[in-house]
C-alpha cells in the first residue's frame, strides 16, 4: 500500500475494515475481472453466503513499484 493511503486511516481502522470484509467475503475467489489497466483493476468476488457480489477496485500508483494508491469496495445485493 502507498504511504498516502496508509496515512488516511489508523491501524485500528484498517484492522476493523479488514475484519468486516473477511466476515462478508470469507475466502476471496474472483468470479469476474470487470476492468484491467495499468492504473486500475476491478474484480468481482461473491460474498461468503453467495447472495451478492462485491466489486473491488484497486488503483495503483503511476510509478514503480506500483503500490496500491486506492481501494474501494461496492456491494451489489441484486445478484
């Protein structure tokens, strides 16, 4: 992760977010690559109960070593 993204949330906040995502998605098994470029990739993962899909968007820095500069998760309950 890029230093800029780590600075936006405390370790405790990041840990809480990871714990919540782990409970929602369990094991991340990709079901579809929605978009892929040098600066961004979007991947869909089913939730642990199989009732929904989550789209994870990873934004990357433009300079090597290409650390993650942004991470977003959208949950689609209308699966």
